[in-house]
C-alpha cells in the first residue's frame, strides 16, 4: 500500500501500530498529499484496505530554502 500511495503522488506515507478498542491490534496509516491528489489517494486506501472510512484534514506546509555548498575542512 505504501508503495502504491507513493507511486500515485503521496509526498510521504507510513504505518504506525496502535491498540484499538478492546485491546485489538491495528495500524494507523498516514499519508501526506497535495490537495489535487487527495481524492485519488483516498480511493487507493479504500480499495486496498479493509477500512470503512478516512479522516482527512487540510494543513499548511512551510518549506525552508536549501542550498548546497562545498566547504574546506581539516578532514577533506
């Protein structure tokens, strides 16, 4: 499932083991996606898992500017 979500445009995805009610084992799936990809990714989750539904929320993302620099050190 993770490979399918990432291949379909998810920015990131992961599983987390959790204890459900009545101490049943379960997994929490989280996937980060762009707004335009959310419906397609939700369809994949609903088709590929046994879940009855999804919780979706919109958040804002802040990205820092990055740059590569070469520096001289005593280690090379």
